[in-house]
C-alpha cells in the first residue's frame, strides 16, 4: 500500500526540516565564533610591565616581575594561536602581576632610600661627637643643637692701642 501525501503537506515538512537545519547551522557557527583579539588588554599588560621595570622591579621584586613576564609571553602565544579568550585572561594576569611588582619595587626603593638616610645620619652623629670630644667647655644642657657656645675669655687685659695685635702665648707646651 502506497500512501500519497498531498503536495502541500510535503512542502510544509521540507520547510520545517530546512528551517531546523538552518537554525542548527547558525547555532554551530555562533558557537565557533571567537572573541575579538584583546589588543587593549595586551597593550595595558605591556605598559604595566614597562612601568614595573622602570620602577626597579628587577632589583626589588624579581619574582613578581618574572611571573608577569611569563604570563605576558603566554598571552602572546595564545594570541598567535588565535585563542583570544585565553590571551585576554593571561594579559590581565600579567598586568596584575606587573602592578604588584611595581608596588613592591617602589616600596623597596623607598626602604633603601630610608636606610641610606639613616646610615648618613648615624655617620654624621659619630662625626659630630668626634669633633666635640676634645672640647674643654661643656655644652650647657639648655642650649639647642643649632646654637654655638664660645668659651669665656681667660685674659681680661684690653687690646693694645693703635690696632696692633700681639701673638698669643701657647700654654700647651709648644715652646
């Protein structure tokens, strides 16, 4: 027994099948489409890497700088392979690691500068103490460090008339 379908029913079934196939094809193509290249994220990561290097991260935060550089190289590899989603994530991680390296470098540089200033202050204190070690007149306790205290003259004789001066006598055994 052969069933003959009316031509109108056949064309409606074909249209549904064609429509379903078209929808499946569009969904498949949409799933295969990838994100656009993350050029902005890559540029930001590169800029942060350079800022970290300029801040001295190679000296003060080498591990964090290495992490950032490694993530950036991985992002470049992902870009070359057209894995843009992966490249964007790696670029963002590189940027974050670079920011951390830069912050640690700035902190390290500030600590080093502070250490240098402290050492200079200590050296100046020792020098000041050494310079005043042979002073015969003690500095009064109520005198500030910025004031100079001169010893009182021991000889009360007036200077000679006519502007001429006489040599001082050496009382410390210089004769």
